[in-house]
């Protein structure tokens, strides 16, 4: 598993004792991202790989491999940060369920960060994101505004000069926008860590039972997701 974020970190900056690192996970796009950082939010190492339809098979082994590469114990994370989307059903479901399971098992805080917030980090102030919403529709996201669905055959209305960042839309977005999208995704792990660390420092963490993904699409025939999660003990 490799990619733009798959670069060696300084293992000397952290050690194998529990409570020294933050683990970040994002499965909202077509590449899954796993990153490890310091408690101050600095990136130590990260890996990403094509998601396909094997999120459930690949995510935990990838986390274990990254921790092992850094000579960190499986209990090392002091907190878990997870991207909440928007994204497709399967990827987000697996990623967030894994993050919740790890936070519960390790009894550490969980912070959910909108993937779009992390993708906007470092982008121009007027940038907008264009993401896939199923095979034909797209999702337009502006900073601080609700996402808007762009139906197949429509084109997003953008002011002249507005910087467009597009992910996973080959053939459905301009090449320069796709290039900016890959640049944004290359920094996704680092951005999740920075945002998550700031929220942790402020004591702004999420309840495991209440944190929900921002799905772009649900499986055919499913209109909404319901149900509750019951924990066997207080994860805090």
C-alpha cells in the first residue's frame, strides 16, 4: 500500500508508550488514508491505497502495519480522528465503524472531522470542492455552506476565477481541478491530524454513539439510515 502520503516518518519523534500519538483514518474517497501524528497534530507517517470494495479487509491490517513500521504498540494511539465525509456508503461505514471500535477498545477520545474541511486546508479561500455523488451526479461544496447536489447534465455555477478542486471525477471535471484534487488528497492525513489535535486540545470530542457519517449515496432501496448503537461500557 503506497501513495502520495506513504513517506517514512521520524520514529524517534514518538515512542511505543500508550498515549503518545493520534491515529487518523479517512475512507470517504476512492483512496483510504491512514496517518499517525503527534499530540500536537504534526504528521509522522501516513499511507494510502485504492479502496476498491475491500475496505473491511484492508483497513485494520494497514493500521497495524503502519504502527509496526513506526515501532508503536497497538495501544499507542491517545486518540482517534476519523473523516466523516461526505462520501459513499460502504467506505464511510467501514472507516467510521473501525474508528469507533478502536476508540471504544482503547478507551480513548474520538474526533470526527468532515473530510471536506481537511481537503480545504491549504486551499485558496474561495476554493470549492466537486465530489462524486453516485455514477452520474456530483456534489458541490463551498466553505461553511451546505453541500449542493449537481444533477447529471447540469454544470456547477461558479464565479469567474473561482478555484475548483475535484476528486474522483476523471472525465467529469477539468484536468486542472483534478490536479488540485490530488494535491488536496495528498495532504489529507496531515490536515485531519492538525484539525483533530486542535479539537482535542480544546476538549471538543465526539460521542461514539452519536457520531454519524455524511453519506452522499445510500445502497439502492435504502432511503435513510436508522438504529442505535449500544455500548457495553462507557468508552470514556
